[in-house]
């Protein structure tokens, strides 16, 4: 179980996240939603210890998450990755195995098998020797999902993993999420554009610098919570069927 208690993050004395507390049960598929600037990426980075928190704690089981890096896989936003870096699909995914066979050492047969299986699972094995920068946006997202799978972590934190993917890839990705959930993996997924996909999640975290609500999608997406998070009026409650840029994270 992931336990977050009273997490507060400031940027230059300006509050980015205020007093965030929630639990994620093992094997849950959880969507993180909220308007632009709500702090979704900040929350994921704070959970990982990539940015400092002013207060609060993040536990995985009974120990701080930051002490269990091997147990967590992180997929950053596409904009945070240097796609011009001269490396291949295979090498990107093999990086996930470095902590298993050691930095600078040749990968074990087990690691080679795991990386091949992960790429096959996302439909990218045939492109294993292609430069990462030569892929489409959706293919790049699948490669980083394969890297997360190859790490064999129990907790996956994914920041906008559905950005730049088509509907076919989206369906494949959710199929993989369901398989990972069946394996007992816990996933927290920041949503880029979430119209029509909310019911794929077991739970949602609705965020706007503070936690507005947590629960099943049909329970928390009320007109009142939508207005609190997005500043929309109750009669606009069907906005999630829209594709306006307002709903991008």
C-alpha cells in the first residue's frame, strides 16, 4: 500500500500542493486528474523525492518510498525526455535492468529475456534496433511503458502516458494496465486527456493543489467536485465528453 500523509510542496514560497493525504491499495489502477497547473506532475515527482516537500511523508508498506527505488517505476512526460539522444529502443528498455545486473556490466540472460518480453508485450520488439528519436509519439510512449514493465517494480507512477497516442494504442495500453493490475501491480497515472476513459480506473484522485476527492469515478465526478476542481458551473457537468484543450494536464 502507498500511504501519503500531509504532503505540502512549495515553489519559491508559493504553494504548489497543500496538505495532500491519500492511500493507494495494492493492485489498484488509479487515475490522477485535474486542470492545468493543478500539481499532478509535481505530486508524482514529490512522491519519488525528485523535488523536495516542505512537510509530510510518503510510505510504501512501512518504509519511506524514497528508500525503495527498486520497487517503483517512473514514466516521465514526453517533454522531459531528450528524444535526440543517440540510443535505440532496446537500450532504453535495458536501462530498467541496470540495478539488477549492475551499471556497466553485460546484461544477464534473464535481463535479455525480460526486455524482449516487455517489448513484445507493447508491440515494439520488431523495432528494437530503431533510434528512439525516429519513432512516433505513440511508439515512444509504448517504449517507456516497456521500460517500466522490464523494471519489474510493484508500483508504477506514470505522468501523462497517453499523450500523443491514437485510439488503437490507447486500447492496447489499457489492456496492458489490466494485465499488470491482475499481477498485483499498483499504478498511479496522470491523465493528459481523459474524456471517455475514466471508467477504466478503479479510483480517481481529483486534484487542484489540494485533494478535492478520492474514490470511484462515478462517485467523485459530481457537479460540486467538478466546480471545485475546474471552476465550472454544475450545468456543465458533461464537459468530460469534450476535447477542448481545457482538459489537458
